[in-house]
C-alpha cells in the first residue's frame, strides 16, 4: 500500500529521475552534439528536455509525447524550449538584438535582478532547440536552465485523508 501511494504521489519525479539516469548512463541513444561550453552552462534538466524534444522531432512516438507532457513540458511547438537565461545585468539592446537574430524570444518584463547571495539575474526566453550551442557560446550568458517543469506543492504536512 505504501509503495503504491508513494509511486502515485511522486510518479513525475520518478519519471524525470529515470530519464536523467538513462541519459547519463547512455542507455538512451541520441546524438550529443553539445559543445563543452554548453555542457558547463546548461543544466542537466535542460539538456535532457532538449534531447527529448530532438528525439520527438526526429522520430515522433506517442509514448515519448506522453512522457514529455507528464514532465510539464509544452508540446505546442516541439522545436521551442522555454528556459531561463542567467546574466549579470539586464540584457542590453545589442544583446537583445543578438538573441533575436538567433530566433530567441526574450520576455523583457520577466527580468529578475541579482540579489543577496545570488550574483546573477535571469530572464525568461523561448529558444529554438537547435540554437542551444549558439546561445551558450555568448559570453554574457552565465547559465541556462529549463522553465518547463511540473510544479507541485511542497509541504511538510502529511497528506490528510477523509475518514
């Protein structure tokens, strides 16, 4: 009983962990063309999501589509990944133009500035999946992360069941 309720409650997290584990262990076959700069700037979750998108674009399956949807990823356009671009300061007009030329849509009103122990700010953007290396290569980009996750409430309180 405990195992069933645990699996049901955490199925999305377990699925995401299994996908990441499979990618790390090389059990999922995809072409890894990311540069070393991309590997150091992009989070593992972002790399895994982009790999899934590329696999779905190359050979669509209903199983993979369900997997992608269960992770909270947008499936309206498989070629676009929503993510956070971490910067030391708000993007300049030159940087905005530079990113737009790559086909990246930046949501300027989403800028969160650096504060306290966080030396970088970040901004929300939509990026064509084939532009990850080009984006990571920009010297003003500090870090990249996914904005496509399934958010669930985090509570220290036990689940209350009706009697």
